C-alpha cells in the first residue's frame, strides 16, 4: 500500500535547508565543548536539555494522547540508532577531526539509506547508479582522511566512528519511513529520553570523576546543541519523514557540511584544508549520483 504523495520542489527544499542549517551548527559547538567535557558527559548534558524541552512541548500539545506503551519501542530503536550512539561517537570523532571533515564524512548517510532501501523499502529502491555513487563517495572519504588513515591513526579511527554514525542515521531513517510510527513530537521525546539515558550510563561507567565540573560556557554549548541543534531539527526531520521519501529526507546530510564549515570558520577560525574541500566535492558527487536516480515513492 503506497503512502501519501511525497513533498517536492520548494516545500521540500526549504524544510531541508532549515533542518540542515540547525543541525550543521552542532559540529563546531560540540568540537569546542568536547575539549573540556568528555564526550559521554557532554552527550548526556545536551540530552537532558533536549528531554526537558521536548517533554514540556509534548505535554503542552497533548502529543502523548492515545499512545500505548508499544510506542516506546520506536523510541528505543531511534534512541539507539540516532541518539546515544550517534551523539557519543560524533563527540569522540570531533576530538581528532575538524567540524567540516566530520560533517562531510557523515554526509554519506544518503548512500547508506539508498543501499538499505533495496531490502527494506521496495517502493523507494534507487536506480542502478547507486553502487557507482557509493564507490565515489567512499573515495571522497579516503581523500578527506588522507594517507594517515591507512596507518590506523586517530584520523582513521575518527573517520570510522563517523561512518558508524552515518549508518546508524540511515537505519533510523529507513525505520521511520517503513514503520511510520506517527506523532513526530512523541517520537522525538522517545528518542531523546533513550538517547540521554544511554549517554548517561556510558558517562557513569567510563568518564572520570568531576566530568561535570565545567564552566558555564560549556553548559551554554550543551543548551544550544540540545535545543537549537537537536530537539528542534529532530522534530522537524521526523515530521518531514512522514511526508517525504527516505532518500529525500536523507538529503539533510548532503546539505549539512556547508553549514558546518561556515559555522566552524566563524566560531573556531577553522577553515577546511584544500584536501578536505576536494574530498567533500567527491563525496557529494557520489551522494548525488547514488540518489538522484531513485524512483518515485
């Protein structure tokens, strides 16, 4: 049974730009904060902000009305694929890679979405160019990480972590598009709660004592990432996936690197190297090739 017609044209693209712009601000802010607060503790702190904001909004709008306990199963899935795993690994990767580099490697999410669509979304299976696009995309990752990645250095490990994040986001995207769990606000709450709990447990067991003894600037960063760069765009993204194809929704990852590079330059004075720019062009070309030939939903 086919779903409602997907968004097209400007109604789709202004949503993609807003979501990608808000998400793109997270990379340089996390990179700066992670120099002071351990990644697990920061992921927990940003999660608490998102939980408080989304719970308040959900109760105010009655988003939980009529929802059974099984709805939390969806929150458990997304809280893992798109929550604590993504937040913690991204913060860890940003200790070694620049904000633009991490955003560019993470932009491979649509490639994974296109690949997973073959098995899980028959109506949205991409065209035959997917394999070529994926090969080109991963070549771009190799260019960004450079020769040091082959020696198993920090850059290579960080790149691998970001690829795991991209795959997790792709799994979450396919899950939402396939299951269509409804109530994006409640779904966002479930993801935030599970993601925060997971990061909190990791912080409890692995971060050193005193990890939360931080200056106010670090908690300001957690406030920004948890609310403006997480809770708000997450809810908008889940709403988008109710009306757009999975491959179209995943285009937010295609757009994020430009915003991330811009904000990294403004906030950190971190301008991407020529190698990173070249690799980014290759990645985005591969993403475009892999997804532009997808069939209509």
